[in-house]
């Protein structure tokens, strides 16, 4: 009597050659130099690996097949292919039911999606709701997940459910990409930030699909030069959850520029004195990775990054009535004490070398007329009505025929002047620990001017 034998499991054995996966890696460096290290095989095409599936259905800890004769799938070209513009997805994973098919890639199903290879390789993927954002070197696209778009004769799109995991790929408007800098990517809410080195710009992608060049907010020339520099070899970006700023660090082997973009003012607000390896926000805190260590920002000492304290500087341009030659008589600022004027240079070339920070006079220091006069003409800030001001002592040489007053307190002349305010965290009150933990804010700067005679 004939019987039917049901085969419970089917398993296909596939040999695939992996290209150049065994590289000659250098010995590890700090902090892993003391760990025993066995170098891998040398990189050689004759030693490239072949892999095969040995467990029934490819499941974790499933029964392995016996050694012996096996039937293999023979491919005409068993060499591994690097498809830089293609996405592939595996079977499903469900932790509740124990289904794990993440190692199954059935060639009988439509499990791949390709983008235009003319736009370069895929550098970054970001899943947003039910869409997948694809960043290529020269293009940004959106792929529908578990749905597809059907277009009518009028060109209107209707979304429909489908069995496809990755649906239709729709490019965003604009010839922008992420170049080869996926680490510049940062996201907050519905806004995505990244750089396009090839086009010398920093970009923001919103949910509506609009790509905006935020580098054009007063910093076009800066980013054009820095991003296109041949020495630039790394660009790191991240979102600072504490200050709600996009942080971008443009780095080379010998130098770096780290700065922040603030959406509330639509501009680049500050430069920083740290060179991060990686940036990340977690639970309203901002962290960076440097020298194999994790650092928490916006806490502890002000002006200190990676255990190094640096001075803070603010550069401003005084340019009221730009078509009038003015005589700048004083320099004033509103904020906390501790700030000094490092330099003040007028458009005419007149220079004020420096004005020291405010020093509160003692009760007995101004008890004579000479002491009062010395204090008035001292080259430092004075406090009046909770603001700070200083006379500008012209040390660039008197102009022939110019009338001077007092110890040459004549000011400087020019259409405009450029001032640099400095807070020297590393030298001021080094013994006062509270000095480094208190804010030293600078709200506004100004200058009393009079129109100069022609």
C-alpha cells in the first residue's frame, strides 16, 4: 500500500562568498591596550569567507542538520555584491509570540527597494511615524512603510494598504543630500538637521517636506568655506535638549569649529571651545563623547569643557548712523561684573588696547580729591545706576591740532568700531569656587558718541 510521507521542515543551504570581510586591523589603542589581542587573518581574497545556514529554519538554537552530503543552491555568481543604493528587509520579529525571522531573506519575495544610483549611496535612514526618510549623498527621499501610493490620471495620490514593507519612494524637492556625513544628522520633534558638504550648506527638513538652508542665516560664507575645506575630515551634529539648540562641529586634524543654531532667533548664536566625538541628548540633558569618556554639559563650572577652562568672548560691532564719522567717547555694558574690554578698534584705525573689569572701591580709597581723580581716569569699568561704563583713553596717538582733555581721554574716531568683550574664567578669582558656578551674563553694549567735525 502506498503511503505519503510529509516532510516537516525544509531548509535551503546557500553558499555566499563575503568580499574582503577579513581585514588586517591594527592593535587596539587606549584604553584597551592591555586587553589580550589576537590579530585576524590577513586581508586576502583567497581567504574570503563562505557561510552557510546549518540550523533548521534558521531559528535560534533550533536543531542542527547532520554532517554529510547536502544539496546546495548553486549560483552563477556567488560573489557578494555591494549595492550602495538598495534597501533590503528580512522576516518579522515578534517577541510576544517568539517568532524571529530576522535572519531570513527569501529570494522569492519582493524584499528590496532601490533608489536612483545617480544620487549616490544611502548614508542615513530615519523612521518617522509610518515613513522612512532616506538620506543619499545628493538627495533626500521618503519611503512609505506598510502602505503605497496610487496616483490618479490628474496626478493626485491616494494612500492604500499593501503587503509591501517598504512602499513607494518619493523624493523631497530640492537637490540636497547629506554627502558622506551621516554624523551631522540631528532630530528634534518634526525638524531634522544635517549638512551637505558638496553644496556648502547646513539644512533643516520639516514634516511638510520643505528643506531650508539655515546656513544662509548670516553664515553663508562661513559654512561655504569651512565645509568645502580640504582639511575638513569630520562633521558631528547633535541636538542639545537643555538649550534647545542644534550643535554642529566641523573638524580637521589640527583645528575645529563648534557652534550652535537657535530656532527662537533664527540664527547661529555662539561658538564653543570643545571638539566632540559624538553628541546625544537624553532626558533633558546633553552629553558628548570625548577621549572615550562621557561628559554632561550645562552643569558644573561655566566656561569649562573636558576639564579645561577657557575664556568667554563676545564680539560686537557699534555702527549706529553708519554714514556719519563719530567720536566714540565711552564704552558701556549691561550685565554682571567680571567682563573686560579686550580691544576696541575703530574703522579709522584708532585702537583702545583694553579696559579692565570693574573693581569695587573700598570705603576709604576715595577720601581725597587726588584719589577720586585717579579712580575716574583709571582704565577700568565704573559702576553707575547698576550699569558699567568706562572712558575711552586714546592710546593710538593724538591727531595734530586735536584738543585733548584730562589724561588724553579723547575717545576714538571712525564710522564704526569693533569691540571684543572677554570673561577670563581661568584667571579671575581662581580661589573663589562660587565664581565659576555663577552666571556672568552680558545683556547689551553701547557707546556715547558725538558727530565728528569734517
